[in-house]
């Protein structure tokens, strides 16, 4: 076939490419797109855990900073009160009747104690109100827990508790052997810490959100309750804790026992006296740093 005198090999087509060529080009582009999507999916799978870990590390750093601020307030109080340590324990505003603890913390049956910012910031209730002016200091950024009040979930205001062997005042420690053992020292003055060594006595602990209640963090080392795990540390920072010591330094121990990590992750854990777990290595770690035996005990 000839057109305008040209050879059949000189025929040129104008406009769209022939259908087979178009299908081939489109098929190649689709394969490329699928490969790119697959590569992106693989990269996301590799990067997301790292990003989540980085975010949690940042939250843990903020949590550690909160605990340091509480430790500073704890150290300032004795200088203003003849070397007495800040009062600790538990109670509602009504049961305390004007007696102040470092902050108000009560039982799981008292939801207001979990949500009322005045129990942290009002000097009528909280000794620390004179030293810590921001409620955010009391809340770990990884703690998203809440308590139900009036049919609505209200965020909790506090994540931290103070070692119960540091100046337990309320209620009176007599008859509370499962909370404060008479065989171990309770520290009421700065000088009382010397036999134990301030650098090894636990102070503030980031507490399991479903387990926190009292102002005090109870570490049972009573022989009457040898396996009681009354309060548990938080495991929200990828099973790494945040704790301070009486000399003010902060550590991040890794909680290793499966019982600790499973219980501490529960949303609601109020039945303390039922938490009996023998041979728990994390409980042993806490007990070793809660206090020291009294002489002759």
C-alpha cells in the first residue's frame, strides 16, 4: 500500500498509540506502582515500632522529670520543718480533718481522691501545694487512666506514690502490719535515713494506673504477708519503671516478672489484699529498697 507516492514502510500514524502498545505501557506502570506500595508497606512496618518506641522514650523522660520535681519538693520540706519528712499515708479530706499529707490519696471507693486537683494544689489539703504549683507534675504522660463518676469517665490526676516507709502518719500505723511492718524502720526525720543510706531507699514510684490509690506506695515486707504485692509499679514505658530514691536520684528499672507486667497493665485492680504472689523478682527488688530491719529484729 502506498500513500502519496511513499513506500509502505514510510507510513506514519498520528494521534493515539495502537491499543497493544498502550496496554503494555499501562501494565508496566501498574507493576511499578504495586512494587512501590509493597516497599512502602515494608518500610512502614520497620519504622513504626521504632517511632512508637521513640515516643514512649520521650514520655518516659517527661515522667522522670516529673518525679525529679517531686523529689526536690520532698527534699525542701525538711528544711522548712525542723528536718521532719513530709507526712505520708492515706485518707480523705474528711477523715484527715485538717491534717495534711504530701497530697490526698484515698481508697478505690473514693473516686474524688483520683480526680480532684485541689487535693494536689490546695494548701488546705496538700503539703506539696507549697512547693509544686502544677497538677501536670503529678501525672505521667503515658497514664491515660480514668475513673467513672456520675456515669462519665474522668481522667485521673495522679500517677505517683511515695514509699510508705517514708513518714507514714495517717492513719495511725498501729494495726496496719500489712502496710507498714513493725520489724522494719519507718523514717520520720532526715537523720533516720542514715542507717539505711538515702541512695538505696525508694522514694517516689510511677504506679500502675489501675492500682494506685493511697498517697503512699505500700511495699509489704511483713512476715504475716510474705507474698503480698499490694501496690505495683507502672509498666507503661515498655515495661521500664521510673522511681526516685531518698537522695533525689532517679532510676529506670526494667520490670521482668510476668506477674508484674500482666497485673500492672490491667485497667482496674482494686483488691490489694488478694494479690499474693510468691517468688516475684520485682516485688523482691522493691522490698530490698523499701526499708531496713530494725536492730534485733
